[in-house]
C-alpha cells in the first residue's frame, strides 16, 4: 500500500486544493509533501526488508489485458524519493510567496506530483502512458497561466513537442501489445516477448524520440530553454529536477529491456547525438547572459552525459546514471531556488545586472558556491561519484566517446565559475546594493540541499546499494 499512497496522497490533496481559499492551498501542499517524503523514506526502508510488499496489483481494464500494477525497485524508490523531496523543497521556498488563484496553482502542482509518482511506479504500459500524460498536462496550465510574457507561444511549442512524442510512444505501445502472447500491457509480458531484429530497428525510434524529447537530447531540445525561461521558477524546478528524469527512467525501464537488439543497433548513434548535445549546450551556456537560460543549457549537457552512459551498456555506467539522476535533481533544484531568490530580490535575470552580492547576501553566496561546485562534480560532493562511474563506463565502451563527452566537464567549469563570478563578486550596483540575505524558509530549503550534497558526496554507499539490483537487471536484459 505504500506505493499506492505515494500516488494517492498528492492526487487527493491536489483535488482538495482547488476548493480551498486563502492560505489553505499552501498549507495543504506543505502537509501533503511532508507526508509523501515520510512514505518515500518508509518505502526505502521496506525495500531493504520486504521488497515484495511494495508491489500492488488490481483489476482495471481486464478486457484490454491492462491492470493497475504498481511496484518499486531500487531505481523507482530513488526517483519517488527525489520527487517527494523536490516538491517539499519547492513548497518551502515559495511558502511566503503569493500567487493569483493559489488554489489552482497548488492543485495543479500536486496533480503533477501524483502523475510523476505514477510514472516511476507503473509496471503496466497503458498505465505508464496515462500517468505520463497526467504528469505533463498540469504543467501546460501552470506555464500558460503563471508564466512570462511569451508564455503562450512557448507553451504551445512545448505542447506540440511533447504531444508528438507521446503519440509516437502510444503507437509503439499498441504495436507491442499485439505482439505479446497473452495480449497484456504488463512489463513482464513486454520484456518476455521475442521481437525480430527488423521490427526492433524501427520500434527503437518510436520510443527513443518520445523519451529524447522529454530529457531532452539533441536535436529534440529546442523547447527546453524557452520553457525554462518563461515558466514560473517553481515549475522550472520540477521540470528540470524531476520531469527530465522521466525520459531517462523510461529508457531504462521500457526501452532497453523491451527492445534490447534495437537499442544495441542504434546505441552508437544515440551516444553521438548525446555528445553533440553536451558540447553544443555547454558552448551556448558559456555565452549566455540570461541566468535561467544558462542553467537550462547546462541541464541539457548534464542529461546528455547521463543518456550517453545508458547506452554504454555496462553495469558501472548504469549505476552511475541512476545515482546521478537523484544527485543532479537535488543540485539543479538548489540552483533554481537561488535563481528564484535573485529574481524576487532584484527583478532581473541578466548576469550583467548583478554583481557584488556576496557583500549584501553572504549566506546566499556560500550556498551558491557549494551547489554550483557540486553541479560540476567536485570531489566530496554528490555530483562526483555519479560522473566518475558514468565516465568509467563510457571509457570501457569507447575511449573516444569518453574523451569527447569529457569536454563537457571542462566547459561546465568555465560557465559555472563565470556565473559565480558575475553574481557574487565584483562591484555592486543600484540593484544589488539594496538586496537582502536569505529568509528563514529559503535558508532551510538550501540547507537541506547542501546537507544532501555533502552527505552523499562523502558517503554515497546507501544510494549505490539501493540501485545496484536494478542496474544488474537492466544490464542483463540489455
């Protein structure tokens, strides 16, 4: 039942939030997110002692061979924990912010959380598709109602990209359903059928394009920087910290185990696309003046490395990807929290309008330095172990792929250190001279992020143990 509660609590809370007024929605959002974190931690503990108790099956649409089938393996536990922590951090950060139609804002955020939990727990393909859409639809409304000046055009572009990707995935799911001996949507039926290599050649692209759009991977990335820039920052935190992991998760859960020969045939092409994206996005990030777009392009580069490591086809790289999904989510949310604080204080996003903030906001400056260095994989921070394992796996697969992907580390250091210098060092100006340091809620959220960065950087073993069994299963099936 713990797995079902991870979906039900935010879903019911989201529906209730639409009917509340005043501070009710934000209080409910905080209570719901705290409860979800507690249940996710409980699921982690139960996974170590009684993993079968995290599986739940009920009749849903028996005429179509579809059941409500949820469960948690190590990767699922980790991503559900990330989702729970992410929403808690967001709600802590924005607790003192006031939004128009706050009941709708919090209601849509919670419904999106329910959809994400459903994606990470689904072991039925039709159910997975429905939750995939449930996670995305609230984001369309959040972006279009609370976004920036160009939100309508940007949201339309985001909708077209994701709709086309979802359509391709649905076609692939339906085709696979008719190939299963028992006409079932269950993950077990999908992974046990024997597809001929010719079918797997084109089926790979139906699923890969859908998932590559969501990550995003070059050349399917063009929706992302505009969406991150125009979305309200709390929504951007969820998009960047959690939703992009839907694509990586889907490759690991539904692409590699179901279409292994197709993935093997096209793995070099996929890795090349990822490496192009790493270098391309990093170079654009280096010349960005808009802080939100800089972080957006840096995210493309980081996700590109994770996707490339998936197709390296060895257990070490898969373990690195899984632990990095969690660590990148924590780090990037920390950066977005600081972006939200700067926007609230200064009302600007351009780096050339900042400077000297270490003098007026020293606590924020310290948090920015720690989180930024973790984001580029400094040893003894949480970003290091995942990147080390991914590069090690890529090196085993192909030395040249690892060398070119490694350029992203160098470029990341350049644009990250440049960002730090422009924000906190140098002379202040009329904007930064009047800024204030962190409020208690902001300090709490960033402190939680930094604690996770340092603890998982010094002692990553719990996370490695959590995902080891899943990486072994995926590696065997691939």
